[in-house]
C-alpha cells in the first residue's frame, strides 16, 4: 500500500518537477500597452505587494514594465522571478461601484448598531427593550451606512484584474521510514 501511495505521489508530482527544471517558466504572452500587476519572489523579500504598470516589451526571458507610481526607468522583471501575473480587464462600472459601496456601508452600519443600542439603553435615551433599541439602531444605522457607502461607491473606480499566471512549486521531502512528503508553495 505504501509503495502504491509513493508511486501515486511521484506520478502526480513528476510533471511539476520537470516543469520546475525548465530555465524559463511558461508565462503567458502579454501584449505591449497592457496594464499588469506582477508579483515576484523578490517582492516577498522586500515587502512590496506588487508591481503595477504598463508592459513596454517582453523579451525571451524578461518583461519590461513602466510602473504607474515611478516615472524614472522602466522595471525589468525576469520571467523566472514572476510568481503571479494579473492583467487589467478595465474598470468596474459606476453602477456596480454604487451597489457594492451600499452593501458595505449597510453591513458596517448594522455591525455598529449593537453599540448604539447599548449606549441608548444605558443613557436612558432609548425607551423600550434592548431588542427594540437594537432593531431601531440597526434600521437607522444600516440606512445611513448604505447612503454613505453608495456615495463613496460613486467616487471609487476599481480596476478588474484577471489572474493569467500563478506559479506553484512542488517539493518532495523525505519524511523518514521510507515515506515522502509533498510540499506545495506559491
């Protein structure tokens, strides 16, 4: 049974292991002028979230990106260092921004309502039971939050991103007693 499990692990992991031995990873082609977000293994070390910018060119082993927040030299990124690549698919329509802002605002208002209900109960401003105060607070703060969220949702313009590449590495590790462990890293 152990041999069968070991054989299954080797068969499943062998395509990933052979791909990991390639010199240049299979990053999908990206046209010049495309807005991208690029994560690299260097960003993990330095603490950056991602490089966001416009693709200037793509060589056999590099991607040249003009960063949005850096007007100096374009950044050359080795394809082997890319761990994730997202492509912009435009911006979210204004109507969708209003709806999502209203949802977030309503949820935030309803989440704050227990505090207001308890405050009203202890200060004597609220007449009735705690449940009645909670319901009244939930309705009022939920509606206020929805209006504020809808207003903010009109101003916010979000970019829709589509992930086109993510590198996943497999490692076979000895686990002792003729067992093998598989480690998956992103």
